[in-house]
């Protein structure tokens, strides 16, 4: 005789062998587990499906693990791992980008990096990188027109 347990999600009695025990929640049936839960592929803890972060390689990660392994491109918003094994995979790098508020480090993926504009400051020779989308700002527009870095401006 099979032992029955109550599924905490659908309130149905199910065979214990066909249920998953979730710490701090209780038993859930296989159907509810598939519909509502996932196992983080890094820490192997169980989380609600609405918390899942799907990585570019289709791994399911919890928010804590995802924050340890990934960053988001500041231009397109896509998720990228900081370390990749496949050399052909799109990567993300940190760039020093000048905007109206000065120079800031930003993570930008290889695809979006093509949109980075640059020049050398005519006073000190420092390389200035900026994004075309930021050129609407009057200060940055003047710096670019004069070919000066933020320090020489």
C-alpha cells in the first residue's frame, strides 16, 4: 500500500513516491513541481519558477547564483556569463564610457560594443569612449566636437 501525502500546491492526495519534498514548503505532486518549481543548476536548491533566471546556455539559475555568474549588458539588457568556455560565444567586457556625468565603467556585450565611438583627446592623448545615444547631452556633444577628454574639457 502506497503512503499518501497532501500536495501543498493543488491540495490533492498523491502517492508519496510521486511527490517531491521541498524544504520550508512540504510535498508537491510531480505535475505541480513541473508547473511551479525548478532546481537551480548551480546550488541545486528548489525555488519557485517565477524566480528562475534562464542563462544563455539554457541553465536554470536562482537569483543568488545568477548574480554570481552573470552581468547584464547596459545597452541591450541581455544576460551574459563573465567567464565563458566557448571562444565563439558572445562575451561581455567592462568599458570606461564617458557621458555627461564623467567616466563610468559599464558592462557591454561584444555585439553592442560595435556602437561604442572613440577618439583620442587632442590635449592629453587619452582615449575617450562614448555611446552615440548619449551625444544628445550638451556637455558630451561639446567634448566630442572639441575632441577633449572629461579632464581636459
